C-alpha cells in the first residue's frame, strides 16, 4: 500500500493550502464547494503521483496495455471510492473534522457524471476499478458528453426529462490535454496518390473537428496502480468566429462553426436499445474510436517503434458492444494508409488486437447504419469495410449445403446497411456474452452462423460488480459488521466473503445483520421523505426493482402484482399481506412510449394506494425519481427483495441482481441472465424462482398456443380485473388512464408473457414474504446471499478477461 499522507497533520497542512490557493480566500471564508473542489484537487494530484509510478512500471516491464473502448462510462462519484482505495478515508475524515468540515457533507457536492445509460456503461466503470486493482495497465477510452443522461422529474406521475448540467460547476477530477488533441476528418472524398512508388489512398476536402481529451484518474484499491480514463470532447479545429456576422447582430451565425463541432459531444443518446440512422451518433462513434486509436498507436510507437506486428503482443483493444465497431476498419486504415502495411499483415494484426463483448440479443438493439449515410460521412472507412466484406464473401466456405443462408446471416453489408455486430465479430479474435445463458443464446441463436464457422472465438464472461463501491462504500453498516467478523481481506479478495458462512447459525450475528439492514432502510426512508415527501416505514419489507424501464424487464408484471394485492385486500380484509413497501426506480428512453406509460402507471397506482388508509398499514408504493449511481448506492443496501423478473431469455445478464444479492437481498426472479449463476452459487432454497424458463418461452412462442384473451377471460376476478383497471377510473385520477398499455398487452398477445407468468409470480411473492416473519431465518438467507456473492466481484470478471482474452 502506497502511503499518501505521512500523517493527519500533513494532510491538514496540504489541504489548507490547497483550499486557499484554489479559492484565493482565507480558509474561514471559503464555501463548502471551494472546500470540496480543493479536496478533490489534492487527492487527484496525489493520485497522479502514483499514476506516474504506475506508468514507469508499465514501461519498464513492458506490460501489455489494455484499452477498453466504450461509448459510455457511468463512473458515479469518485471521491469516497478513491479515499477508500487509497486507504485514507478515516485519516481524511478526521483531518477535515479538525478543520470543522464534515466529509459526508462535502461529498454531496460531487457531481454524479451520468455518462451512461445503464448496465453497459456501469459495467465499463466497474471494469476500470477492477483493472486498477488487479494491476492491469488498463485504460478507458470514451466520450465526454457535455450533457449526460437526462435528469428525470416526475410530474403528475409522468417522466419529464431535463438536461443534466453536470459540468456547470466544473469537474475537478479531469485534466484537459489540448497537447494530445487529434484532428478527425468527416466527409470529403477519397483519392489515390503515389507514395514511395506505392499507390495509396487519402481522403481530401474533409470537414475536420478537433477531438480534445480529458483524463480522469482511476485509483485502484491498495494504491499500487492508478490508471486513467480518457474521454474525448469535440471542438472546432480553429477558431472561426464570423466577425462580420457578429457585427450584423447575427450572433448565432457568428459562432456557428463552433456550435456545429461541439454538437458531436453535446449529448449522450438516451436510448439503451439502439440509436439508428442518426448522423450525429455515427460521428460520436467515429470520433472516440479514431481519436482513441490514434492515442493508443502514439503510445505504442513511442515505446516500440513502428514494428506493428508487435502490436498484439503489447496492446489489447476491447470493444464494449458494437458502438466502437469501427475500431477494426479504422485500425486497418491507419496501418495501410498511414503506415504502409499490406492488407494481409494489417488484418492479422487487427484481428489479434481486437476483442468484442455483446450485451444484447434484442434485434432492435443490433446496430445497423444505412450504407448511404455511412459512406458519405466516412468514405475511406467505408471502402475498407467493403473490402472486409468482399474478402469475407470470397473466402467463404461453400461446401456446406446451407452456405448461402450462412453467408447472408454473417454478411457485413446487407440490405443497404452496415451491420455492426457482424463487423465486430469478423474483426475480433474473441467474442463474449455476459452471462452463461446469454453466451449460449449467442452461440445457438443470435450469432449461430459465426459460431459454426469459428467456435473458438466464442467465450463467456459473466459480468461482475465493483464490490468495494457497492458493498464497502454503499453499505458501511454491513461492511463494518463483515469486517469485524472476517477481517478486511474481503476488500482485496471478494472470495473471502464466503467466510461469512460460519456465522450463519450465530443468532447474535444474524440479529446484527438485521439491524444493519434496518439502519439502511431508515437512511433510505429519510432520502425518500426529502426527495418525494413520502413516508415509508422501515419496518415493512423493502421490495426493490431498480433498472432501466423496458417491456422485457417487466416492471409491468411487478405493478400488476401490486394492483392484485391491493384489490384482494380491499375485497377481503382478511387476506393476509406481509407489510411491504414496493420500491421502483429507473428511467425510460425519452422516445419509448410504453416504458414511459409504465412509469406513469406505477406512480398512479402509488397515488391511489398511498392515500388509501384501508391498506396503508400493509402497503405503500414508492417511485424514486432520477435513478443514478449516487442514489443507487442508498437503495441497494436497503433492499430485502430483489426483483429480477425479465422474460426468460431476454436479459443478457443484469447487474443490479448482483449488487442487491451482495447487499443481502433475496432474489425473486426468473431463470434469466445471471440470476442463473446466483441460484447456482447461493442455492435455489435461498432465492425465489418462478415463471417460464427460456426453453419454455421459446416453445410457447413456437407453438402459438398462448392467448391473452383466454387468460383475461379465465380469471375475471384478478387478472381480468387488473386489465380492466387500466382503462376504468381506478387509477386514472392522477393523469388519466392507460389505454395504450392495455392495447399493447392485449393486441400484441402478451408478447412479454406478463399475463402468462402473473399467477406463479404473485404466488412466489406471497410465499417469499410469508417467510419474512421468521427474522432469524430471513437474516440467515440474507447473509448466505452475501457470503455467496464474492464471485460476482468484477475483480473476478476482469481476471478472466485478462487470462482468457487479453493475455495481459
Ligand atoms: C446503450 C446504448 C445502446 Cl445504443 C444500446 C444499449 C445500451 C445499453 O445501455 N445497454 C445495456 O445496458 N445493456 C445491458 O448490459 C448489461 C451489462 O452487460 C447487462 O447486464 C444487461 O443485461 C444488458 O441489458
């Protein structure tokens, strides 16, 4: 462990001078925000000192560098995490206290950068943490959006989106590196020219923008390794301010050039299921790929010269989903056009360097770009893609009887479109899914033709989570208890959580587990009161579903359950219900009407139930607005039931399932995504599994024997009643009824099997909550879940990537 400060006194001295030099004021006159900024600046500069050491070590030892290309990094707040990782949290807290500052209060000033939509972006951030902990020279390469994912406000039950101005007070962790800026060319046309007696291609008449990097330190636990995340911002190449327009009073025209360039990095696209056909999105993808690669190759060149065949030995480039799929053709372009390599040699280097993770099987989420758009924006890259495609076709094995079908399924160019998933697979030496069932589905279904051709490329890497952030930092009450029981080793090695098994029959310990959970519920209840004005009772069960809103994630099934319990309780006051608070949180893509209506339904049901004194002793519904990393860290620790209820076969992995399990929640879920690994690790008796399995879903779909109207007619008292309540007055008081949801489910014949799984789901919930009254047994299950969750640390996931994909 590196020593960051010799003593508390040294910290105080350095900190005071940091505050004063940054603010230009005497310490007593500074505001909390001055104090926060100065604290971050101090920690960042200490981190950079370790970063320099890391960098020297990597150079000296010739360690392989891993570049994780992702268009999203949902990093969350960093200060608390870095204090923990540097081993100075207590020292800093005490030092600040001596100066009359409260660390927890200062931490509230940190922006929570929303540079991602959900699981995919958060996974990238967890991987940065784990790479640094594992001593991997691992670097993030992404986008610095001026506005992150929209802020969600709830107005009359409905989601409203406002801009996330996370940079308005500055971001003290980042360092702008104009010296490392890269010029990126769009449009233009390709011409041939002769260089050293060889015909080459170059693109002329391009419209250029400048990609300017900002570096954010990534501090690994143990303080031995500090890596960096580099995010790119788009700017005009030169200041072209139209003074004439300005003098005319046309200020917009005067600055148009700047605005056009900056638009590229202005927003994060808020759609987590594909963003098709938008030119600006394509520009984003090329910008961070091209600029990132340029910086990767600069580093390589400075260390190893231009011996490009050594590239795969010293560099791994990982592409997080298809958004960085242009890495393949762009690397080819640089190697051929700029470095003068022949195609075959460049191709060998490219495919040995690049690897790809798939995160979804949803067909609408597989990226495709119209050839027309693509070739106009990136003419040379498109030529290279055509050549990749031509060679793929020419080399295709035509001996199998179904080769034509196979070629059609694997073609990069098809139907006037560039298929990015095919491009990603073809340019990579490794293709992985994110949970066992997901990889199996990729092999059997989504990418089956590639699997038949190159089975050796395919492998599984079940996702993981940053356990230090989501357990140690988010849940200090529980973490303290765990450390008292098994020591601090689990922070370094999450497998040590298994030692908690020894305490599963210790009544006093189990009671403390329950008490920590209760404290966390009180903490969340206070947050809910502050944010929504709603009283929720920490003595009720906290049943939690937090994730992006999607039909397949079936928040609708959950709220149907709530409606059903409410209805039955009203019909029969003797119907026993374990007192429960149903907690939801998450955003819907702004253009996804069904998901937004589901949010409005939840809030409308909440409005009725929470104001009905007949049921308030036993149920409340709570929608927590604006789900993000910072409030997620309050929610996971308080959860007792983890709702993981996607239609089987649809959720690639899920990661909230792991975060909730680790914090001692019991999974109420389908056999989908990483729920399957959860069950395998903790035992089926410690979770509650219900519903159709993936093969059953397939079978039912294929049979055509699934009829929404039969289910509606067959159960008028419960399911039928719920469907009717979507369109009658029952829940319409807040902002109207829910015709479109009824329409979607009945006319689309229950496409996500919400009605089909309804009864087994409610039954499973009733059984699970009935067992809550035996607190000791419940706490034992909770502890067992935590004890079984160590495998889900992203440290483990990253070691698998390192050993089996990157060879780093
Ligand atoms: C974002 C942008 C686009 Cl264009 C497409 C997808 C996304 C996105 O956010 N996807 C996403 O989060 N996928 C999720 O990835 C997680 C990490 O692997 C999985 O756990 C989860 O199952 C999957 O849905």
